[in-house]
C-alpha cells in the first residue's frame, strides 16, 4: 500500500497559456524547450547531408558509373550512432538530474552537444571524427530529452501541463523544419560548406539556450526532493509573480511537501534504483518505459532519419522539398494536438490515432508489393507517409512525453524518466540501424516501402499497450496522479475516479454500479496515510 495524501488540484491555471497568471510559467518553459530544437534539427539536417553529393564524395565510395555512394553499412552507422549516444546520455541523465537539477543537467548537455559539433568540424572528411562527434552530440541530446521534459511537466499547473509538455514535440518539429530548410539551402554548394554549415548551426542553437538559462528558475519540485524548501518557495514565487492569488505559492508548497512526507513515510526516507522494480514504482516504470518505446516501434524514426533518402528512392523528383513538406505537416499536427489534448484527453487520442497510423502503414506496405510501380503509386506511398506523420504528431509525438512525465511522479522521478528515455533511444536506434538493411536492395532485404508491414505491426502492439496500461490523466495534478498510482486504481477507471482530501472524506466513484476500489479498503488506506503523516509530525 502506498502512503500519501490525495491532493486536490488547486484550480490554478484554468485559463489559457497566455493568461496573465500563466505567462511566466509559459515563458520559462518556452526557454527550456529550445533544447528540443537540437534533437529535431539533428535528424533532418543529417538526412539531408546523407543525400548531398559533396558529402557522398568525402565519405562514400566510388561506383562503377563514376558517382559516389554511401552504402547501407555507413548509412546505418552515421545515422544510428547518434542514438547510441542518446541512449547513454538518457541513462546518465538520471544521475546528473538528481544531483544537479534540471538547469544543471541542461548546462551539462549543451556543453556536450557543443563538443560533439566541434569534433565533426575540425577536420574535413575525417570519418572517425564524424562518428565520434555524432556519438558525443547524441549523449548531450539524450540528457536534454530527460531534463527538458521533466522541467516542462514540473513548472506549469495541471490545466496547461499537457500543452506545455507537448511543446517538446512542437519545438522538435520546428527543429526538423529548420534542419530540412538548412539542408535544402546548402545542398547545391560544391564545397564542404554544404554539409559543414548545417553541422555548425548546432553551436548557434547551443549559445541561444545557454543565454536563456540565466532567465529561468530551477524546478521547485527538484528543490523539494532535495529538502531545499526555501529555494522551492523562491522558485514558485518567480513562476507565480504575475498571479493575483497570493495564496497559490503556499498551497503548492503544502501539496508538494505533504506528498514528500508521505513518500518518506512509505520508503523510510531513502530510495535506490532497486526500488523501481517493486510495488507501485514498477507500475510507473512499466508505463513510462512502454509508452516511450511504443512511440518508436511504429517506425516514425525511419522518416525522421532517412526521409530525404526514402523519398529519393521512390522516385520523388525533389526529395528535399517533399521532406520539408513532411516536416511542415508535422508542425501542423502538433499545433492541432494543442487544441485537442485538453478537450479529448490523452488516452482516447492515443488510441484513435494509433488505428489510423496502423492503417496508413499497412496501406503503404501493400503499395510496396507492386512490381515496377508507376509514378502515381509512388506518389500514393509518399502521401501515406505524410498523412501518417500528421496523425503521429496529433497524439503520439507530444502525448507520449506528456504521459511519461505525468506517470513518473515521486521521489524516483528522475530515475524512472532516465530509464524511460533510454528505452525511447533504444527504439530509435533499432529502427535507424536496421532500416537500411531492411529497405535497401543492395546488401539488404530489399523490402522497400513494404517495411510498412513491420511498422504497422508495431502500431498494433502500441494500441494494446495503451488500452491495458495507460490511464487517463487529464486535469489532475502530479501529486494526485502519483497518489492514484499508489492506491492502485485500475487503468480504465481513472477517467471517472474522484478523490480529494481537503478536510473531507474520500469516496470512490461508482462506475457501472461497481466501485473502482472497494470502499472499505480505500477508507482504511486514507486513515493509514493520515496516521503516518501524524507520526511524522510528532
């Protein structure tokens, strides 16, 4: 049985992102989320680089017809090595974030990204430096994927938290558009500028983030986890400086400190990595690990890492332009999700878009079975991919991160997200590394667009995972979500489950004539939690 108090959301932030009381929180998150641009930018500028003639000449092999080509082996290595680094960075982020906070982790990450970019630039045409540089750059991005998403979930109130965490995917998509645009702009240069300028632009993004970090406070929830309550109050006062409700800081501090005390009562005041594999922490880990891995197994990474090469291979006359259109559609999908996420909810949006994604991928696979496809068939394949990208970014792109940060609450938050983001990068690496061998005819299986059958199967698996494991978290504070997990409320009962503790008794909601959790057990749990809190106070 978990210990703690079910915390009723204080109602702060019922207005929109740019309401007066929300403006500072929105601004702080907007600065931090610039880290997502680095992730998005790297994927699309590099897929553009892989198709550039100058890059092929410097890093490819001479073919019989006098052209240069980068084979499956090196395509796989160049594109996937960054994910290996991101996996290492994501695991390291748990240690770095616990020790140094979200801002501290961001400082470390941008320093690593800067080093990785510099290594790729210092010697032209050096294969070892390109590979090592991309590995190191990936480590920085892996840390970013952990600390940024945590910060975005810990600063804003519950009413706008979904939109704020979705900002990760929006800025990622904007980074992809930027990367595709830069690659489009430099591809025709015959000098090394064509691919070295896109790499160097990473340094400019790093400098922008570095300057922005001086303007934002550390996460108050991280301060609470470190027992630095005075610093937490100061951070909250910065977040709520424009709020006319003078009691908001005190109420949030009370909610966070009560949740901390309850967890201390349950864990005995200490936590370890081993705690993640028992009890309620295991449920959190399964949810976070699963949702972030499932985001990848439907194959979006192959479009992200090989979009230009893919469109070029099916006969698109201007693959760079089609890639840019795809990235713009991605941005549109994320923007539409902002309108839906706080109206429809996380769970139904994930389920319905997964159905569409699976159908589109299977159609793409079926079209790939046609021998000697016409231009119309290839255009249809490209259209299926572009529509798939829209539906992916309508839900899975932003909401996987929203759900992961919401369900990883508590004292092991950084550790759970560290393993979850590592799972994300494992999935990204697996897709990126295997795609050339599955897709290409030379030194590969030659599946071509029939890879849609494989990734469509991944989408089906993702649907079942969401249905059985992911609860609806819309409108709940992080502390309340954590408490419902500790009370073991069934996955499909969350939407209609009402729990609050502001001097009132707690009663489970009745659904279809049955209680979500037996009433007597629930009330006994609450009494035990209150007893533990009283013992701590004594």
